[in-house]
C-alpha cells in the first residue's frame, strides 16, 4: 500500500505555508519534520526522496515550503533565517495540534542550520539530523558574492541563485550575522551528514558542527554526493542511514510519558494526544495508545475502542480458564481466544423501536490444547462464560457519567 499523502497548510506569523504530510499505510513509528535547503522547496528531489524512503521505513514525514518559496505565501525578500526557524516551530505546532509533535528534525543545507536552532523551541525533539549544513547561518552570505556591497549600500539587490533571481535585503544579511550558541546548547542526539565533495558548503562546516556539539553525536560521510543529493542512490543511502540511526530515539515511550501518571488503582485515565483520534491511556501502572485506523481518519498508532473492548473480554476469558485449569490440575497446554464484533438483527426485538432492532454481537472462539477429556473441555467452556468481564457485559449494566472541573 502507498503512503497516505495529505496536502495541508498552516500559518506562521500570519503567513500561510504549504506542506505535504506523508503517513505510512500501517501507521507511524514517529513523526519527522524536514527543512529544505536555501531558496529550494519541499519538492526538490532530495526532500521528496528522503521523505519517500523514510515513510517506507514507517516514519511519517512533513515537508513544507518556507515563507515566500514554493507554494507558500509571503514575500521571500521579507524573510530571513530567523523567520525560517519560526516557520519550523509553526510546522511543529501544527503537527502537535492535529497529529503528534515531531520527534526527529532533518534539515538540508541552511535548513540544517535552522533545525539546530528550532530544536530548542520544540520540546518533543528527540534527535536532529543535518545534511550539508553550515555551522553558522552567515556562511550563506558567500553565495551572494559581489552583491554583498550593493546590498549593504543600497539596502537590497537582485541576486541570482540556482538560476532564479531573488531580492535580498540588508535585514537578511543582518539577521544571518547574529551569533548564537544553539549547537553548544543542543542536548539531544545529533547526526551530521556531509559530502567531502560539497562545493557549496565546505565539509569544514560539518567539522565545526561536530566539534561544537555535545555527545551523543555521529558523523556520516556522503561520499561522492553533491550538495543537493541529486543522485537517487545518494538520497536513498542518506535516508537509510537516518532511518537506522534514529530508530533507537523514536520510541513511543517518551510520548506516553508526557502524560501525568497519577491514576488511582482501579481507574483508567484517558487524555488527548492530538485533536483527532489518538489517545493516551493510563492505568495505575501502565500507559498505552488508543487510536482509529487510517481509513477512519486516525493514525493507527494503537487499538481502536472496540478492539479494547474485545481485548478486555478475551484476556479475562483466557485468564479465567487458565486459573481454573491450574487450580484443578487439568492438563491444559494452551488456551487462545479470538473475538470479533458485529451488529445483527435481533429476533427478540421484533417489537422494539427501529433504533433498537439491531443488537451487538461479540463472537468469542476459544481453542483449548492439551490431553483433555470431553468433560474437561466442556467444563472449561462453562468456566469461560463465568469470567468477570463476560458477566459484566451480560448483566445489568449502567454507565454513569459525571461532568467534573
């Protein structure tokens, strides 16, 4: 099955930005935010290729166009490095509100320097990857060549970059020249990727990033690649390394642990993980996720509510049968329970109102293995029907709902 591709938009400082979110068909192992290179767009081969490779490995990836580029609104001439960082934070806010916050930030070229700065403002960030990134944003000024003097004296100038003309204003240069210690303050795993043949951003910039960063940090040489990762083989290699490296940092546990665990014994607490269907479920000693499948508009990060219901009946049935068999020393080698839910017309509801003519059916199929007599098998079946959850579901049941502060 192909990844679910959703074109979306969100605002950053009042400007509408265009993005593309790709989610694996079987749900996501974690959300990734990708920042493209200077004056590029979300659709350049490197961005689309890495996103495609990562979704194939189970990651959901959001890539978007910075202000004034690609399909995003705004005037590029009014943007700068700081606005790029703001755009990344706005993209993370959108994911947090509608799906889940990104835990991996990937940035290419100046986008790589931007994710190093944005990581401090996205608290869920668990790892950062830079590809062909400069150690300092002002390194980009070199691309303006002889136009720098004109920009400084006239306030702006037309600069040709990658075959296109952009208006670069003095405020852009001034913003690039701001010193910061974002790399030194980074306290999360960092992967630096760079090509020794990069003629746009020298590999010495990667050395500076690596030297300034604290451990844990890693460096991968993108041997023979160009700055834009034009080769599909280089893009696939970079994505495969990123996927393998980040696996240990993108577990769901930190997401679940974000919920305050103070649930009392016998209670289950449900909190919103996003503003769609993903929910964090806490008991007194356990945490897990509940969700809806992709076809229902969810992210398929956990069982749906009816699967939880079936699991409650099935686990209780299995435990009850096992407990009785052990107590009575019945040679039961294994018990398995398979359940399904459906709605059927109720023969005993002929006189019911239209809304009640269909009843819910929970079908339970029990497999008993072992050297059992027919009498023992029948007795275990009787015991299965006495499991506490079964008795709760079939007995008089009332749900009392209270609205609390």
